[in-house]
């Protein structure tokens, strides 16, 4: 499993964090992949919430889950 760690000074929005993730992987297809992923902040699904409204606290985990085939 691949993972990145980003240091923050305080709470950040998921939108800000997404920008940091994409910037850390220039030239990749990551932006397109993230568009179709389900997102968990901690154990809470983000679902249809606007990433600009989702607050990520320092130390929280954020998981990007790509769609899976099958049942």
C-alpha cells in the first residue's frame, strides 16, 4: 500500500490536502484517479460533501479508495 504523510500546523480542508497530494505527484494520472475515489477522513465517509467544507485535523488519516470491480 502506498501512502504519503503531510505535515500541517492546524486543521486544513480536504480541498487543500487534495492539492498537496496532487502536487506531490506531478505528471501522474492521480488527479483523474482521485476524482473517482471514495474518500474517508478517519473512519467517516466524505461522500458528496464539498472538499472545501471538510475539515481534516492534524493526525487524521485520509484514505482514497478507488472503485472496485465485483461484489
